[in-house]
C-alpha cells in the first residue's frame, strides 16, 4: 500500500476567513466544491489542509489519507475488524473513499482517485 498524502480536515463556520488565514500561511486554493476547499502548498502540493464548511455532510472525518488502492486498504481494515462509519463508495467528484474510526475515535477518510 502506498500513501500519497495525509491531511488534516478542519471544520469551519466561516469558509472565507479560514481560506484567507491559510493563504497568509502560503497555501493556495487547489480545489473548491463549495462545502470543501483544499488549500495546498505551491512548492509541495502534497502539503495540504482541507477546509470543511457548513454545507458538509454531518459525519465528517478528522483527517484524510490518500492511498494507491482504496479497495485493498478497505479489505484489510474490514478483515481486521475496524469500524467502517461511511461505506466504501465512488463520489461524484472523482474519488473512491470510505471513513473508518481509529482506536482513539478519530474518523479517518481513506481516499483514492478513481481510475479512468
């Protein structure tokens, strides 16, 4: 299994203020779906922060981990008895993902870009 990136997922009630704060730190907007914005380093694109706004789903992860093979990671976690809290699925914005609860209670979004 290859890890491509790991990012914190930050909940915000004021997307514009949060966006501006991370711009001041040197991040640039890499993706904007309205309810989620990815801010990325212009010199290291895997250094990212995800901003989750008020329009986000109720169940939200605390961090995201992008992997090479989502299905393989899912199978391994299910076999190990991990608690899947958001079922494996393809999302309309081009990713395949699921949420799993780690032993501390942290919800982790395991994500990969769909193969075309």
